[in-house]
C-alpha cells in the first residue's frame, strides 16, 4: 500500500537557491522574510506521487521563487515602480542602460559561482535539504523575538542603562532610553516623533517694526549633495564651505527625492510631518515663503531647468504654495544635458541675471527660491553619451557659487543666503542600494551640508564658521530666518552670534519615501519597507 509518506523527495537544486539567500542574508544584502521562504520550501517538499508531477512543481515554482527573491531584496517594491512609471519613461535610454550596468556585480557573481561548485561537490556526501530546512526553521523561531537580519555579524552595543554620547533632540525623548528594538517600540517611537512635531511651529511676527531693515533672502536648493558625496568627491575642503557664517553639520533632509524635499523646505515653518502629510493642505503658518510674503517680501523663483520632470514645478506651486513666476531663462547657455534629455542651464549666468534684476529693482525685501540640478545622477556634457564625472560637476558648481559670493559681497546689498541641498547623490552605494539609487533614504543620502551666509553687514562675522552639531532639519532654518527677518542685524554695530544660534530647534533623524522609513533609535538606524517589520539598517 502506498501513501504520501513514500513520496518524500529533497529540494534538489532549490537547496542552492536557499544557500545563496543565507549567504546574502549573513552579509546584510537581503531583507529576508523567513516565513515566506519556509512556505516556499514546504510547497517544494510536500509529497506528491510521480516524478513527472514533482518536476512540474519545480518548474511552476520558478516564478514564485524569482518573485520571492525580489521581495527579499532591498529593491523598490512593485507599487513603488508602478507609481514612478511616468518618471522612468522620461529617463534617457543612455541613462537607463547605465543604471542597468550598475546592477552587475562581478565579485558577487564570482562568489555565487564558487558557492554553486561547492554545493555540487559537497552534495555527494551531505543532505543539504535537511540543513536548509533546519536553517529556515531556526530563522523563523528567531523572527518571533527579533528581525532575522540581526543574524549578521553583531555590532557592539553600549551596556544597557547607558545614555547616548550626545543628547537626543526633544522629539526623540518621547520614549525611555535603551528599550528593546521591537516593532512595537519602534512604531511607538515613530508615532511619538510625529505627535511632537505636529505641535512645533516657527513664530513669525505679524508685522515688521517701523525701523526694520530691508534685505534679500536667497534659498539655494541643490539637488544631489550630501556630506558622504563631498567626502567621496574629495571636495569637503573646497573654499566655498569655509565662507559660511553658520554651518549645520548634522542636518537631515528627511527624504531622498527632489519633490518631497522641496515641499518640506517650503513648509519649513512647521515640524516634520509624514510623507503622506506632504500632499495634504497644511496650516497656513507652515509655508515659509507665505510667511515672508505677509511681511512684505517679494517672493521669486529661479531654476536652471524647466521643472517638468516629475511635475516638480507643479508640486512647488500646489504643495509648497510658491506661486512666484519663474525667472526668465531666455538666452542662457546650456551647461549639461540632464538625465531626462533636457538642458541644464549655466548656473553662473543664472546667478548673474538674478543679481542684475535685484540691483535694477532697488533695495526692497525679496525672498528667492533657487533650485539647481547640475549634480543629479545621469547628467552629461552636451554631445556625450556617458554621465559626466560627479567631482568635476561639483567643483564647477562650487566655483560658480564661490564667485557668486564674491559678486554679492561687492554689490553692497544686504543679503541672507541659505544653501540647503535636497538630498545626496548616493555616490557610494551600500548593502541596501546601489550607487546612484535613492529609493531608500539612508543616512548617507539624507545627511546634507547646510550653510548660511550674511552679506552687507556693518559687523560681519569673523573667524571660522559657527558649526551646529546637534541633529537639525528645516524647522531650524525657518527659526533662524524668523530671528533675522527684521533685518536689524545688518546695521548692528555688534552681533552676538552665539545668541543668534542658541536653542535652535533640534529634530531627530527620521527620513521617508513612499515605501521606506529610516529612523534613528538609541544610536542605531532602523529601516521599514512597505509597512513591514523594522530591521537594523545593514552596515
């Protein structure tokens, strides 16, 4: 008499599939889902009569295995890809090919080949199916008490009960220190962060005093520039970065995409909201440029591109409430060809045109939003098909900004310049995503260099820059602008710079895109993809 127990067969070549995943998991290259993998293994092992049916099942399992492998990676989810389909279609063919080439890692392919040969050799003596099933069962047991990715080589933790080396910002103190990093605690920590941020807002004056001094505010929003990129390009010591009066060393852009970054900057006068809240109406007091307009500032907009890709300009107007007309780009020469095939204008000409218009308009109050994209991944020189080297593009931009600062100083105008990047370029990839990809807002992508410079002062700042080392974000910029909005600092005979920057709002590092959240918790970074479980960010 035959029964189901007589038809047990091993996993066969699927053993290699799971061994490959175990190796990638160990080194942090997978966001492994133990239960889903155990279900796949059970499907492959369930006894069925007949060798043909058994083989047919293995063939039918191929698309399931491929889909699960993709699900176990850090790559964007299908929903994220579909939501960005229009933007992907707008990328140039040469850039798409370059991105595809980045996915080929010859070292990992070599290691996978060695593992395949080792499996074939050892399978002559070892029953790999038993080992694989035991490992999957063990990973599922561990998943009950913590994420399986923690099985990577351990990172030494400080003793329980100790405090972090530096005090955390107010929004990070909602929960006690040294709680276990469970999903429940991490979700509660994130919700506590949002709850506190909803109550924070910059207090701008209702009107300016009669003796207020007019000045120009320039907010220069640069795409694809982080501290990590500066270090990789060896440009952290460029003279431009020594010219700022105030620098933020630990500023979080809170996202790794241009549209959301610009909206967050334009809503800088309120605490940090979630990604979903960006596309909903906010309190009128949240809009930085609206606050300035109510105080008599003439709002303006200048860009070195058209703003059509990703509906960038439309998002500025709809969700950032920046209705100023775009400064004319007519007659400006093209410096680069962007990743989507459109021209990127010469920023030196953009700066000169803006300054010429300001000087012709007199000494009134103005607030200008600049957006610059020469550092975006995939930009190339006219007539070339390959991406122009990032260090060369960055040096050119920094030289142009440095020369622009000289022009501003010589103009004699009273100006406040705020340089704040949108996000980094991800020049250096990590275990989560390849170089140039920014679907996951990792700390290397969202920690950006922010600098503030005042021109036309009676008592200009002397000596090295004031470095703000506390974790900060857009609310600190809004607060600093509010402290200077009456312009009296420009005509003061002495300026207490320490008082000017004292007690600026701190913001815990929480970053979001549509499908990913990266958050600091008790000195470590954690990531949650597609609303799933939190796992430690692989190092």
